[in-house]
C-alpha cells in the first residue's frame, strides 16, 4: 500500500458507520475502495463467530448493511436488540 492510499478502516467516517461499529462489535466494519479510488461498499468482516454466520457481508449503504447484520445475528441464534 503506497503512501497515497489510506486504510479505509481508520479514515474518519460518517456517523452511520460509527454507529454500525458500536452496534455490531462482532464485526470489523469499514468501507471498500473502488478501482478509481473512491469509496465503495460498506463491508462487515466477522471476527466473533457468535455474531453471525457469513464471514463477510457487503452492502451499498449503511442502512442495508445494518439490516443484513441484524439478519446475521438472528441466523447465529442471537436476540437482536433495538439498534439505533
């Protein structure tokens, strides 16, 4: 990774991304980068096997990712609390 390419996990993001990270600590949540250098999809990588089933989930926006992570929690047998 060259000096002009920034890690998409550590770049300051929008509040929706920060809420996803707070609400789903069993996943590493970040933004992908497209070939043109622009931000791409929202990505959640499973780090706690009790938090989901699929190892990686990608969605085009934070609302879709939140909905999918709730489904992942249910698939893993967890009760889903009322998230923001």
